[in-house]
């Protein structure tokens, strides 16, 4: 049975959200017009109709194309403000949002433009919704190590405002080991470390994320389930997995929501959480993700509370703040 009001009313943290992936088609059109940018779609319906993916790369091609309308600090502010409004309405009281600087610097948009727009929206959301927000700067793994190092250097003036670095984009063929040195440099600067692993990539990529990067949290991690020893290890170390059910469905990581392994993860003792990933592209925000997987897998209130509790335990909030949310 789904429990929509219970789900909305459950205070939760969102730990896996790409802010560029919250760009709704309506805002894409408005920004295209405001910035005089041509987009390859005739209408909002046209954009939504294109959101049919059979693998991660299909989605990424559209995600990077869509991000081209983002040009000014005001654009990044408006993008993030729209996400915070939606998240607050879903009962999100704490969000750790990823941004991909290279998606923008590669187009000639300054790092400063991106981050000042995001930071002003964060300040506004903290005042307006009473929520807390942390920023995760994500490296694009299809680019090389030198590009990631240049991004870390560009972030230097803003490091006080960045909680963690992450690793996203095309997983297959770009294992975590490719970025071991840049993650070590980020760790030395006091940043937390997260990485997408085991979304499309094999369990070995999850092992690399643990052993060669030393991640503090794992994004997705679904394919860990193929390796029972790895599951035991993740459970024993209380590693948080940021699971994204609607993303998994849209990107064919699962064939059907009825086959989603969220309850298998919980039963195995994994600290699984529910997140929206790229809500504008995958058909729903965090509440929709809870509802979809709860209905398909028959989760009860105890499971939902456990998932929301895991979201705070897995956050990068200080211990005292975590305790206040439990
Ligand atoms: N996986 C990998 N890279 C991404 C994603 C994702 O789901 N969303 C945005 N970049
Ligand atoms: Zn993601």
C-alpha cells in the first residue's frame, strides 16, 4: 500500500541530486528564450517525448544538451531555487546537491558564475524553507584526470562552501581508479568523497571506489548485489548507498519497478537511501521515488522510516545535527 501523505510528511534528506538534472522543460524553454539559445525542440511536450532512454549514455546526451541554456548566475539561481521549492514540498529538510562544473566551464561559463548562482539560491532556500544544504562538486569521468585536477584548482576560492567531491557521467570504461589521485588531493583539502559506482559498472568498480578512492558514500551501488562478500563488507562498514529508483527504471538498471532491490538491500543490512538523481528527466522528485518503490515493493511504514533515517545517518551533517533529525 502506498502512503502518500505519510511519505510527504516524513522529514528526509536528499543525498543524490544533480542540480542540472532538475532542469524542467518549462524552465529550459524560458532560459533558452532569455539567453537567445537555440534548442533542438519545438515544445515542452517535444522535450518530454525525447526522454526515453535505454542506457545511461542516452540520458547523458540530452542532459548535457539541456544544460546549454544555463548561462548566467541568475540561471543557476533559478534552477536551484525551483529544486529547493519542490524538495521542501516533499518534506526534504536537508539536501546535498551535486553540480558538474565541467559541463559549464567547457562551454566558456566561469566556475564563479555557476557557484555564485547556486550559493545565492542556497541562502534563499535556507531562509525560506529552513532547510540545510551542502554542495558536492562532481567530476565528469569521461574527461581526463588533468581536467578534474583543473576543476579542483578552480574550486580553490570556494572550498569552504563545498562539502564533498563526486564522480559522475559515463561509468563504463571510466573506472574509479582513473581518478584516485585527484580524489586523494581532494581528501587532503578536507573534502568528503562520493562516487557513482555500480550503476552500470560491475561490482569491481564499487571495490575500486572503496579501495582506491576511499569513498565516504556510494552513489547507486546497485550492482554490488552481484557480489555477496561485497554486500557483507558494505553492510559491516555502514556504507550509505544513494539509491534512485525512478532513475534505475528510466535507465534500465532495473527492468520493472516490481523488480527493484530496495527491500533486498535493507534486508541485507545495507544503509540504503532513496533519492531522485535527475528528477526532471526521470519522472519524479524524491517523494515520487519513495511512492513508486513503496507501491511496487510493498514497503511498510517501518521501511519508509528506516529509509528516511538512513538519509540523515548517511549525510555529511555534523553528528549533533544528525542526532536532531533522528
Ligand atoms: N549517472 C551518472 N552520471 C550522471 C547521472 C547518473 O545518473 N546523472 C547526472 N550525471
Ligand atoms: Zn547520479
